[in-house]
C-alpha cells in the first residue's frame, strides 16, 4: 500500500464493494398464513424439537411474505424463512427428521 493503492478499502480497512450486488427478489405477492400448513407436519416438528430439549418459534416476516422458523437447541440457533406452503412443510419435515435422528 506504499504506492497509495488502498485495494478497494476504506481508511479503517473495511472492504469497499465496487459494484452493486443484484439479488433475486423472492418476496411473495400475497401474505402467508400458518393455518395453511398441515397441522400434522407442524405437530411432528414441534414434538421432535421439544423431546430433544430444544425450542421452536414460528412466525412470519415483518412484511408477511414468508414464514419464519427459529429453532433453539443447546447453544445453537437455526433460522429459516420459507416463502411457500410447500417449502415450509418440507423445512418442518426436515427439521423433525434431524431431531428424531438425534434421539437415536
């Protein structure tokens, strides 16, 4: 850096992004509702997480366009934001399978 070239960094050493990053907007046009999710799938996931000593929080994002799932287990926290009914049910099933496998 003796030549004055800061290598795309600020004076404090933080990296400066030279071009914008474009991301696909996956926001739903309509709100999501937990009442649309299969109750059996929800029950299976809640039971599996709770039996292992974990906790699960269910909600929606602030704009209502995605489900919000947060699982606490020991000192770890996992979050996911499925955007559709199918994606949400698949996520809940995957979490249930993972926690059931922990018990074995």
